[in-house]
């Protein structure tokens, strides 16, 4: 094969240029410490690098969410601890107020301290986080949760929402608890709601004589309410029916939400209990502390009434204010003494209910913080593994790259040196 002088020159120049390109690429790897400088260097590795960097960015976002959630939960834990201390003091004062040897002035001093504690706790309940949002307002972060009304009571203006933040690929953690869950957990007086055709007919007529056959429903005191709660907590709504099997002789029955007869305190079913002639003489009935008067149904076909008894929820602020209102008033007579004892007993029970709910919430907070701690550790492991994989794809081995650089440099120098000698070889030089 014949090789012309021009072909020889072009081939030599091309070899030296390729050598210079390789040398330049190796020099760039040495200066940057990266073996993957451009996507064209290794398209497959470049695609993997993009995926891994996206995963790292997502992981960094999870870390940021964890930090935000952890700060909010730790703040909530601190505030609940302070509120618990204040509620414990309220309970101590309530027990002290029940001491029969205290005078009006002593009880008034206790009431004034309760007022001060109420203001302090209300301030804690309206705490803002580092972002300026109210901690216990549910999902209404910019709404002040507890506002004092004209009568000294506190209304909750937030909602029962809960913010959930993603801290892992498949893990979401609540970052707050609403005031409705935490503080609106105290049982107020029992309320009775009557429904049924008999009640509907009575309301439709709207006359004084149109009351349903079950009237004057209520509870004598908190003890009666607690007795009813305990006896009926598993029964659901109750249904009272009145029939007249024989003229002038009425009977009544009481069943639970499943249609089963309610068992009275003596273990007997409340079924077809004689009630006399209700058309002339109403019957006073007491069922587990719930009192009512029983009359004859205006319409024999509308002879059932469903009884829904529920507890109106209150917050611990109102519990403290209501008790303080009673304590600051002088006790004058047996009636006032009974009212005082009732207020003290009710307040003590309600403070205990509030403390139990906050204790429950504190336990849940601890579980969430522990979860965040575990997720942080898992995310660190994932980050380390991803960065290690990314390094194997991107980072250059300096020993290897420098060795290749030296070899390429020697090859280029040899090519340049031999080019000078080969280019001088010709037939004319030989003749000369």
C-alpha cells in the first residue's frame, strides 16, 4: 500500500490532535475532581446522576419538613406542660375551696387566684409559633383561637383541623393539635333532646297544652348526671313508649338503641311498667337519675319518644371562671352552701377531665417526636447511600486519572518527536 506524503502529514496531525483532546479531558478531570464533566462523557451515568440528585433534593425537603414539625411539636409539648402545671394548681385550689372551715374572704381569695390563672392559661392557649401562626387554632393558623366574651367566658374560634406534613416518601406526621381536641374536652351539664312523632306533633301545634307526653325532663344535680352516664354509656339513644292495654290503665317501656329492654337498678327490665291513669294523674319517673313526668299520649298512634342525652363540651377556662364566680360570692344560707359544694365537686371533676386529655395528648406528642427521630436517622442513612452512589458515578479517582494523564502526555510527546523525524524522510534526501 502506497502512503503519500500528504496522507502521512494528515494522519500524524490527526493523531496528535486526538492525543491533545484526551490530554485536555484528563486535565479537566484532575482540576475538577469529576470524571463525569459533561453528559456526553457517559450518557447512562448522566441519567442516573439526574435521578439521584432529584432524590437528594426530595430528601432535603423531608429534612426541612422534619425540622419544622419538630419545632412545632416541641413548642406544643412545652406549652402543654405549662398548662398542666396551671391546671394542677387549679385543682389544688378547688380542693382547698371545699374546706368547710373557710370563710367568705378566704374563698374570694381563691376565686381571684383562679381568675389570674385563667388569664395566664388563656395566653398560653393563644401561643404563636415561629411563623406567627396560632399553635392551637387547628387549620385556621391566623385566627386567634380563644377570645374572651363580655360575660368573661371564652369562645373557641378555631376548628378541629390538623396539619399533616410529609416527612418521608410514604410517611405523614401531624404537626399540631387543635384547641377543640385539647381543651374543649370537659363534660358540661347533660342535655336532653327528645324526638319522635309525638314531639313533632306537639311542636306543630305550638300551644301550651301541646307538650309531648314526656315532660319536665332533667337531672337534680351532678351526681344524678354521673349516675345516668355510668348506667347508660353503652346503650345509645333510649326509646320510651306508652300504651293503654286496657281503658284507664297505662304502661310504659324503655328500650335501648338495639331495641332491647333497659335493665333497671334492681336488674329488672323496664317493660310494661304500670303507670295508672295518665290521662288524669301524671306519673313522676326516675330512670338512673333522669327525672321526668309521664302523661297520656295525645295521639295513641304517636306513643314513642326517642331520648338522646348528650354532654355539652366546655373548655377548662370556662370551668375555672364559673367556679371562681361562685367562690367570690358570699355564702348565705343552706341553699348557697349546697350550690358551693356542687360547684366545687363539678369543678374538680372537670379539671381532672381536662388534665387527662392533655396527658393523653402529651403521650401522643412523645410518640410523634420519637417517629421524627427515627425518620431522621433513616433519612440520613438514605442520604449517605445516595451520595456514595452518586460519588462513584461522578467523582474521579485521582490516582487513576493522573496515571492516565502521565501516559497520555508521554504518548503525545512521543508522537510529536517521531513526527519531526518521519516528516524529514524522502527519496530526495536519500539521493542527496
